[in-house]
C-alpha cells in the first residue's frame, strides 16, 4: 500500500467522480483507475460501488477513508515539522479569513509579516464562516480568522480582539437624531425596521439575527448581500438599517456611507478569534503570524 494510493482514493471519495479526481490529481483517468484497482486487490475489499452514472463509497470505503485521512494528515504534519526544523523561517502558510474581516485586518498585518519573514509564502483563502470552519477543521488552512461562536467542535481558538457593534442608518433617519446618538439606540426599538444583512453562511448575519431575537423579535430582512460594503451602501441609499462591526465603519467622505449610531448599554460586541484544528501541529510560521496579528490588531 502506497501513500499515493491513499491520496488517490481520498480524491475519488471527495469528488465521487473519476474524471474530476484525475483532473485534480493531474494524472490520466486510466492510471487512477488502475491504482485504485491495485489498492482494492491488496486490501481485499471494494472501496467504491460504481456504475455508468454514479460513484459511491461502500461501507468498507467509508471506514477506509477515515483511516486514510488520518495517515495522510500525520505524514503531512511530520513533513511540516521537519521542514520547520531544517528551514526555520522558510515555508508556506495558508491563512483563512472572512471577507468582512480580511479586507480590514490583513492589509495591516501582511506588510509587517512579509518584512520580517520574506521567505514565507502566504496563501490567502476567503470564504464564508461555514466553509472556512470546514476548511480549518480539515487542515486545508493552517489558521483562520473567524468570529465566535464557532460551530465546529474540532477547532481550537484564541481571542484576537473584541469590537463594538454599532447601527448603520440612512442620514436623516429618526434613529440618527442627536439625542438618540447620545443615549444609544435600544435594539428592541428596532422591531419592524427593514434590515439589510449578509447572506446565510456568514457569521455576522447570525450575530444580527441573535441580537434581534434576544431583544424579542425576528428581524424584518428586506435585502441580503455577500459584501458588507454593499450592505452599507444600501443603508446609505435609504433601503434599510444594519448592524455593522466598528472595524468596517467608513469615513463620511466616501460616497454612499450611512450614519453610524451607537447602541444602548450593554453595548453588543463580536469577538474575533484565531482558529486552528485541535491537536494539529501549528507550524512556526503560523506562530509568527499570530504574534504579528496580536501586535498589529489591538483593542
């Protein structure tokens, strides 16, 4: 049994399609089928049931893939550890980030990190919260910038920063009046207001929904977007209101910028964390990146 055969089997299990798996592996499909046949013959069980239209894992295949993934992960961790020992600051680091966070934090962090560790290649992955948690749990990112709460129990995390959440409203909206700004707006007073939110799968959408539910109502969602800047532009255009993290608030000189109103005490916050898979070897490059993050991003 060879490591490449395990990798081939895992690729087929992920794609459930021989052609796509062969393409991802950069090998010919007949070679892939041949290697799988050799593997199945050696272990004495069929891993996939396949016909003209579909490929499915057998019961034995499901068990095999779980064990095979652990073997590949162990080998990969060993390689990374040896690479750290031999090269110290050289290597590659895969950093995951939410779009709402990465666009505001990473431009501050990456230049500092690159100046200190020019030989470390950084690969950035931007995804929704749900997808990013899955990528981090599977080891496809070394570390990821996420917000609490995390749904995947296999993730460990450490706090990066806790930031205030404020309310974005159109200019001239009654909620933007001076006395409301001074005392802060109570969330329960937003019942019935049209809300503009991020699309499902993004962590800050769930924060918005949770804040409204804790105040005793379901938000009246009128528009959804995958981009926080689009959310703010729609608010400025008078289409509704939105909760936004303090980090992403914009200068009024920027076109289509809403008014920002503080929320009443106790002010809601969101907690940004650095997440990684529990028990996974954390390369020295990741530790260095975390140190720079904590240095640059301060409360």
